[in-house]
C-alpha cells in the first residue's frame, strides 16, 4: 500500500515521504495512529501544498541537530567503575548509562540513539556514535576508569 508519512518515523522515513509498505502495517498501525495517510490523488495534492512547510521544518530540525552534534562532540564523559587487575569491569557501561550522563550535562538524547555494539566492559577510552538526526551522527568520547585509579 502506498502511504504518505505525516511525521518522522525512525527506520521508516521522514514527514512527507511517499512509501510502499505492507497493507497490514498501514491499516493496523500507521493509519489509525495518524502517522500516515493513504496516497490518494487528493492526499497527494494536499502534500504538494504543504511541501514548502515540510522542507522548512526539516531544514530547521537539521540545523538544530548540527548544533547538538557540536555540543556532544565537545564533551568527554568519564565513568568510574570497579575493575579487576587486567582492567576488566565488574559491571559495564551501557547506552542507558551514557544517555543518563548526557542528560546530566543538559543534553537529552534517547538511549536508542546511542550506538553501542556491545556494552563497554573494560577500562580505557572509547568513541561512541550518537544518532542525532538522520544523516547527522555525533562522535562522543567516553573514558572509563577503574575506581581508585585517580589517587
């Protein structure tokens, strides 16, 4: 079924995109929740009339995302955990931990936007990707130290 998205949906598309999706997905989820409209000729004309507003909104959101990316890349988060002699942590640093630490710094990021292949389980410095907006990815420096190492 062809649909027109009425808002940005992660892993599907941006507002105003015309997509082909499964009938059940459209009828049971996207259309009832108001996330999309069926791509009828009337709705396509409506989309064309709203195209400039949508483009301006996307441009503004991308500019805000670029500013947020610069803020994130200027930061370095430091975590202190108990660790064994070889530098292996007794716990781990997860995407949730990173998102909470960013929130303490005044930057609100959904934990699902923090890209970690697996939790950090050793002492050291790491680079973590944060998806701020489609096509805008920030690289955050994360340092993990053993408890008592600063003495």
